């Protein structure tokens, strides 16, 4: 071997030794805790949700492994619960071209919901593309579905998603979604359907949540539920959503309006279902439930002329998707959910009005409703206005800088220096 060849091999050996030593040092000394906090902040900003990551570790040279990843909504639903999504393990591996400044090309694997999601994320200069395959996911892990049904759901979700994001925005997405849930069975004969009441009846709800309360229905065989949707201009329209078995007939239509971030997308999906006579004849609990459904005011609003019950699944994905009983499908625009009492962002309860004889009433906010004149057509029986009664009139705003109105005795006249100003 010539001298220059030995020197070349020696130089390459030193370079390789330096590279290996550098990688080992980087692996041992890299601040992975700080990287975890940075990833949490970046994902929280992108998804508009609270993000918790248990740990981040390297996976070979171009990959990262995240464990115990939880996404949690920032706004509670009407029951005060925060929606969440959990993944036991997330593995992301970038291509060599990505590391050297080329287009982003990342393969990912998510172990979640009892199954696995594998796919690829590709980002070019103008567009992005997401291709993912679902295998073995449990429908019982879909929070809003489990809460809406109220019973455990067995089965397996599988499918494929292929979506292209124009200008990297979900609001301009285009592609296809195909998902199938096979061997679906609702209920196990032991779990009970729990009745839900309004939040202000907390003691009653505590009683209804006891294990011995509720209705234990026999298992309902649903079979295979097929969902197909075509995404155009950020709207995923259902082309097929149906299931049929000896116990239930099910079908659906509508759309999912995608926005950025995707967790803020809005559902406007109309589902229709009808339980068969075969299921009703299984036992007395099933017959009693069917009778209650036929007489319930809620289900009577949902009962269609074809015998199906119809509900519109409306709401924001990260907050709450609620079923609204309706015979005629979803409205043109999803109905917004009013904030619940005690939830951040909810308006304070209106103060109780103070009745004032002969002068309408004044509430603590200073809004007065005077008695109308004879031309207003607001007269009680007898044809004359009655002192102390509350009548309709035009709201007026009374300036009360010194608290003269709030402090005066009931029935006393309004001080002469205060004149109402019509708002």
C-alpha cells in the first residue's frame, strides 16, 4: 500500500471516529427535557390544545420516539369535562433529504386507541400531503361516540386517509377518507345506560350514576359500519355511511367542515337509525326502552315518517359533538352550543329585578322598564294600570352615579334630579 493511500485511510478513520464520538456525546448530553417542553409548546400552538408529552428519545439517527402523548381541549363541555386524546407511543422518522434542507418527508407510527396508525407526511413548497392507514383501533376509545351511546362498544376500526392540503391548510384540503368498523357490538348485557340531567342537579346526577341505577340492555349486533367521504375545498362530504344487521338499520349523510387547526373542525352529520323487532323481542329491558323511546318528547321530535330516529351531530370536534333530535336533517349551519354556567366565557346570570310600585322596576345594573302609557295596549283586566305590577315597556338606562335608585325604599318615587335616557 502506498504512502498516500495509508494517509487517506488514516484520515478517513479519524473522521469516522470523530463522527461516532460526536453522535455518542450528542446522545448522552442532548437536553431532551428542554426538547420535550419545546415540542409541547409548538404542538399546543399549532393545535390550539394543551399538550403533554411524557418523554422524547432518539430513534436511531433520523427518528424521534415520543411516549405518553396527551392532547386536551382548553374549553370544557357543558358537563365540565375536558376532551382528550391519548397516544401511548409516537414514532417519527425523517428522510435523509429532510435533514439536509430538502422537502419535508416524515414517516410516522402512532400506537393509540388499542391499535396503530401508520402513514407519511410530505410537505413541499406549496402543498402538503397526508397518507395514513388505520388498523385495529377501538371505537370504544372515541370519546364523543362512547358518551353519546352510553354503552361499551366492541369492534375494530380500519381504513385509509389520503388528503392533500393546498397552501398547507386543512380549509383547502382535497382527497378521500375510507373507514370501516367491523364486528361492532354495542353493550355487553351488564353495563347500564345512565340518565343525564342538567349540571345544576348535581345531587340527582350523583344518585343516577350509582352502579345499581340505569338500564342494562342486551348486546346489540351492529355488524360492519362503512364510512366513505370525499374531501373538496376543505369540506368532507359523506358519500356512504351505513350499517345493517338483524338488530339495527343505520345510515347517515352530511359533512365535516375542516378548519385550521383541524381540531377546531365542525361537524354537521345527520344520522338515522331504527331498531328492529328482533332486538325488541330479546328481553323486557329492550321492550321497555323501545316504549320509552316512542313516548319520550326528545325521541318524538326525532321520529321520522319512515320510522327512523334522526339526530344531527353538531359541534366542534375538540370540544363537544352533541346529537340534536330533528326529522329534517341538519340545519344549513351547525347550531352553536351556548356556554354552560360555571364555564369560562359564560355570561353571568341575570340579576333578579326589583319591583317598584308605580315606576316599573329597576335592576342592580340600572336598567329601568317604565309602565307603558294607555296607547301601548298593555292594560290588565279592569282597563287601568295597576301599581306594583310589571308591565311591558321600552327599556331605559337610568344614570345613577350616587346609588340613589338602588338605596331608596321600595315604592318611593324616583328622585326628581334623575331623568331616564333611552338606550
